[in-house]
C-alpha cells in the first residue's frame, strides 16, 4: 500500500470588524503514487449541507484506500450562508455560484470566488465535482454543463457516465457558475444534485459517496471491487442523457396536488398535477410537455401564474 498523507487547513476570506478571521476549510489527501487530481466542493449554497457530509465520509474511506493521485476538497465554501441557513452569502446577499470566476478587487462574493477558483486552477485538476442539493422532493442526479470544447464535453460525459446516476444536461448556461468557468479553462466539471436541502438525508449521502467512489474506482485511485453503484432508474433508461426542463409552468394561482412522483417516467400529454383554489375547486390540470422522467417537485404547495411546479429530464 502506498503512503497516504492527509492535510487539513484553511484559506482566509476576511478579517471581521471584531478582528476575527473568517476562513474556508481545505482538505487534501494524497498518495505517494502519481495519479489524477480530483476536486470536491461542497456547501456553495449555505442551506445545501449534504455535500459537506459526503466529503467528510469520503475522506474517512480514502485514508486507508487511496492508491494513487490526490483528492482535494473545499467542504464548506459558504460558511456565512451555512451559519444563517441561507442559500446566499449572508453579509452581502450574493449567490456565490453566480460570482465566478471572481475578482480579487470585486464584491465579497467575487473575492471569495476568486480565491476558490484560483486555488483549484493552480492544482491542475483532472476533474471537479461540485456537490449540491435540490428540491426536497428530488431524486439524485448528475448535471452536466456543456462547454464549447468538444474534448471537454466528451470528458464530462465520460465522468458523468461513471457515477451510476441519472444524467441530465443543463439547458441554461450560467456564465458565472463554478462549473461553467472551469469548463472555459478546459477542466471537466460535473454537478451532483443529491436531493433535499436543509437537513442531512443519510440515503442521499450514501448515494453521493457511491457515485464519487464509482469515479475513483474507474480512475484506479481506489481498489476496484467491481461493486459499482447504479441508481435504480438506470435499469430502465440505461445511459440516456436527458435535457433539464422546468416546463410546463402553472397558469393559475392555488394549491398544487401532484399526480406523478419524482423518479416516475411520463409521456407527453400525461397529467402530472392539479391546482385547486381556496374553496377546493379544481381550476387547472397540468400535463407533461414531453416524454421523460420527473426529477423533482417544487418545495412549495403554492402555485401562481408562471411558477414552476416540477423539474424534468426530457429526451433529447
């Protein structure tokens, strides 16, 4: 077994008005044998803590299993949001994942993003896995952010296919997200969406660990026991890559009652939800616009005109 070295430290964010130092924790585990560098990032949004726990548990497994290469991690990128149970950076009200590649002279969010981004770039990673949580009633899936580089896109599909999770291609280019800016630097990056926010769902934690362990096994970074995890729905859809969609939107205001559940396949025109008014009268039936799979329900029972009620993976 090669030698394995673990290191935990911090990178400084700022000094507070009370002279306290605010920092982002950094974790690394490295083998004596050369190999790929894989980055894990968690808690970009302060209410999405599942990825942090996935990173903690992976490092416990890696300390006796890493064969080659290194795994680096920022487990808690937004401590301000975490401490206030807020998606955004509590001080500046910014979304950290709308602040990349950052600016060392810019807003607080841009300054934090700049430190994170440059730290990752300087390590020359083979892959970055950004861990997020989604709606409370969502199934786990891997989200691919297409780039303008064919080789990078092929690498993204290669890695996302290793996870054993449902593959979803993002249909919105968010130019200020971490993954978009990494792909612009020709670094493959994927997002794992691991179900509900706010709390730790142990089932989804295990799914996240298994998905990342699949990748590490395929890269030869940990022992290959051929026990690859596969999310159950893949037995039905195989390695199909779906496109993300939040359509159709509600046309009325009222209370949503769902007919179909996350993880269920739907066909175009199939009824998926109904909306009722304050007196319990049925006022709208919402139907699927395309064939595909439901990946999540909105967290809110309230519908209003133009509001999304479900998220889908639709056939390309």
